[in-house]
């Protein structure tokens, strides 16, 4: 199966992004571009956890509702949520109402606070796992040695809903790897963005 297809403008893109206009916008402007903003990183890893067992389309359709419900994914605010907030979120039809995932997001926010206090930023912590770039479009995979290592370490630190597949999807989206297919017009744009990106250094490195 050809991994790229022509989009509405005739330019070839990753096949998956042509399913919906929202996917196309997400693919062209977000997916794979490197991110150093802690709030965006926290949001994404939370949303990947909520996606578990669902499609990304479901989560993308609800993303703005999630942002409102979770105070813009300000992890310091989310870390202070209590059982009343859990109840509020379980009653919010605009998000995925799964108690385990909601409680995990709150617990993960508390873990995020501890990591930032210790290491300086979430970005510094995650980007130290960036694999060496090969310059070659990768074969599709769902996990890598790096995603397995991140998952193992996050779980050790108390995070939940952060399995290796979830973590690899996070890495793809946040630009730790460039998984745009060979021939996709956005692959070269992401490569340029990654070359000009300077990951923050971890505070205790």
C-alpha cells in the first residue's frame, strides 16, 4: 500500500491524514514538528492516554473540550484537582468520561510537577530520549527501544496510561522522531524544523 497519496492541493502527504480535514490540518501544522513547551507536552501525553482503546479522531474532535475541562492542561493546576474535580470531569459530556483515565491525568500532573522541579522542564526530560536521526523515512512501527525506555521510566516515577505504544505516538506527534512517510510534502518541513530546534538541557545532567 502506498504510504502517501495526493491531497486536495495535489501535493503528496501521509495516507492517514487524508481521512478528514481535521487530520489534514493536524498533519500539516502539528504532527512531527518539535515541541519544547511543557504544557503542550503534558497535554499530548494526557490525550494519548485518553485515546487508549479509541481513535485519535475521537480525541482530536474533543481536544478543545479537553482543554477547557483541564484548565488548558496547566499541570500545576491539574495537580491540585480533588474528588470534586473528578466528579465534574465525569459529568462533562465533551470529553472521554473514564474515571481511570481522568484520575491518571491528575496523578500524572503531580508527577509532572515533581519532574519539572527536579529537572527544570518536562521538555528537557523527554528530549534526552531523542533517538539518533538516520535521515531515512522509517518503516511503520508502534514501539521503539526509546519508547519502551520512556514508558518504563515514567511508570517508575508514578505515571499511568503511558505504555510503550502510547509513548511512541507521543514521540511521533511532538517531533522526537520524524515519521512522515518518504514522499510526504511535510517530511522535509519537519526535517528543517528539527534541524533548527535546540532541545533544552536537563538541569541535573
